[in-house]
C-alpha cells in the first residue's frame, strides 16, 4: 500500500522544523507511536464504521494524501514569490524595516557600552535627529522604542568567570576576534514588555538578564563581533529581526541571549572553532579520560561521515547531507553530539555569501531503522536553529523516509514553527531529488551521476601552525578593532540622521565599505584564530575566503548568476 502511495506522490512536503533534529525527533517517537497503534488506538479504530483513512484522521494520524495536496499547492505558490526572496536583507529594506534596524542597532550598542549616557550621542526621540543634524523630520516613537532609547544606565557587575566550563586552563587571548575595549559599563536595565516573556519559548528572557548581570558590555560586544566573522553586520542583526517578526525588543533579547550562549555555555569561538579537529586529535592522546572520550566521539562522527557538506542545490545553497542510518543511540556522548552539531553549523556559515544566506539540508533515510532513534540531541538541535542560528534554513529534504513517518508526524507537528515547517520536503526517488539538486550533482550513493563519495582526511601535524604566531594575529586583531570602532561610529551617525537627511546615502555607502573591509580582514585573520577543517584540507575553503564547492574543478561556482531564484523564505508569521 505504501509503495503505491509513494509512486503516486513523488514529492511531498510536511511542516517540520530544523535539520537533524527533525530526523532524530521522528526516530525518538517511533516506538511510542507503534505502541499506540498496537493498543487501544487500534481497538478504537477497529470498532468504528468509517473508512480506514477517515478513522486515522479522527485519531490524529492524518492521511498523507490530503497533506501532500496542500503542501504541493503551497510549493507552487512559493515558486511565484521569488521576487521577495531577499526581502529584509541589506540593500533591500523597506523604510519601516530600516527604522527597525537602526532601533536594534541603538539598543545593541547601548548593551555593548558604546553609547555613554549623557555624551550627546543618543538619538533625539523628539525629532529623530542628532545634535549635529539640523533636520526637523519627525520620527514617531512607540512605547517599545521609547523604552529601548530612554532607559538610564545602571552599573553592571563584573563577570565571575567568562569561560566557566573547562576553560580556566585555556589561553583566552583569542576568545573573540576583538581585544577588550574601554567602553563604559553602563547598559540598559530591563527593557522587556510582558509580551516578550509570554512568548519566550526557550527562556531567552532569563538568559538575557543573566547575560547583563554576569557579563560586561565588553564581553557581549566581543562575542557579537566574533560571531559576525565575514558577514555584513547588518545581515546578522537582520536575521534576528526577521526571526522575531521585526519586534525590536524580542530581537534584542534573542541576540543578547545568543551571545551569552556562545560565550558562556557553548564556547563556540574560544573552544569549538579554535580547537577544531586538530585539537580533538591531540586530546585523544591526553591523560584526561573524559576529555579523551569526548574528542574520540567527536572525531568518530567526522570519520564515518555522519553529516557532511558537499555541493550546491539548484538555488546555490550549500548542501549538508546527514546519513541517518549512521547514528546509533549511545555510541557518542551527548557533549560530542552537541559539539559536532555546532561545529558543522559554524563551518557551513563560512560557506555562505550573499545573496545566498541559508543552507539546504538533505537527510538520507536509506536503511533507516528504529535503532537510529535518539531523543537527547533533539532538544539541543531545535534550540540551536530556532534560538541561536535564526533564519539559517533554506530547505530541508528528507529522502526515502519510511512509512512510520505517517504516524510520527502528528507528534512532531506540535513541536515546530509552521514557517520553518513549510520548508521541509519528502522525496522518494532520484527524480524527486532532482527537484532540488541537479542529477549530475547528486552522488552515486544517492542514485545520481556524480562520481564522488565522502572520505575523511585526517588533520596534518602542522596545519594550525599560524595560530601560534601571536604577533601577526595581534596586528590583525588591532586592525579589526579599528574597523569595528569606525563602523560603530558610522552607525551612530546613521542613527542620528533623519530619514530625509541628504548625508544619509553617503553614510550608508561608508558603512557598506567598512563591512567589506571587515570581511576581508576576517579572511586574513581566519588562519590565526580558526583550526583547519576537512573542508580546508580538501580545498573547498581556500585562502582569502574563496570557496570551491566542487574541489578539483577549474572554476569557483558562480552562485549569484547561475542559481535559480530562491523561493520566498521569510513570512510575517515567522516566530521561530
């Protein structure tokens, strides 16, 4: 019956959330669903006089046929919306969106201590003009914006230990891509309305308050600029605004809590990225049993190719493939699973280049069984993509999903944001998969024509030698700090100008020039602060930020000119 179903509906899509979290979540629920179906549920259905499909719908196990018809209709609608694909990005903002962006910058810079109270640099909320701008155009402030702009500063506590988790012994020199600043320690107090806390799915309001109480403004500022890396700073802030439906308060909470998570919980830049694969290999030879086990588990996932990045989809997005059958519950520690997840996400971020700012996730469900189910990583992955890496998913393709998904869907459905859900597609055959990836770019193990397979290349002994060159690193960090300060100063000038100011265009050009200088500086700095990955060793990530998605071929892929238009990726209803 199911074979006939799949033949009839070659491509289907379900409303499901993030990447591996989706697959593992489905796996974790499979046994529960099977128990239900074999007990009172089946008895209840058997006693009913309605047809089997109608009975299943009554019990919450919706028939795939109607679901596919709806989702395919949505797919066709999305295909007609490509003109809106890059809405809400740098260079494509509406006037209202631009206002929201400068309000978020204003609030963010206050949190970072860049705005000193009483220094005359704050936005004049009466007419929207700074002290050096004679424009008289009125900018109407909402109560939310007034809270963000008019809170008096308070003295913040110094943090006790910025790197609390097994980092005391580590060199903190490169905990970020910025040296400390002399910014004031005054930051805004609680800026939150009750609606922010009511809609707080992941407890980010609490994390926001913890960040302000335990970290200095310099810490949060450094964490932010470290996360920017080669991105346009506006692009990073806009991810948080889009994810929070352009609500400045909620976007600020999400942003600051993410900085707290990166710096104090996950230690993304000073540990995961800094140590990388080479550091893990060294740790496997160390005396600490727990650290050794975590490092071995981390490397094991890389060696078997549980998840890897290879090639582009039809819209020019990097493709991350997860071979679900290679996951077995208990084979790796929870910490190593989390580390591997963040490591892969951060590596994929390096491959993004506007206008492409999202990734494609492909889950190969070939030979999947219930032995692959695991619940622990689900919560972590959901939080990563919905709370800490917003607006990162372009499409999720689930290939050769087994029939048990029909029952599991009802349980998964309630967990995930419907906007992210609409990006998930199910494929059954090579022809289905070709809807998303060209056949000549689909590897042979997936039935395609590309003669390529994943092979892990071990770290070379001296591949991270540049990280030992403190003199060059510090010089590049000092250069980056100068560019950052100039960008912040130019942003303050942009904020102070009214929407009708003649100088505004020149200021925006200057900010974009500075963003480009930051991008170039990052790629100069990169080998001094980031351990090499397999993608550096195979030639995908090259010097200066050149990316070759198909190493060995003559030219770098021209994603911006050859890729098909990307469908609409952001909705006013996106609440992540």
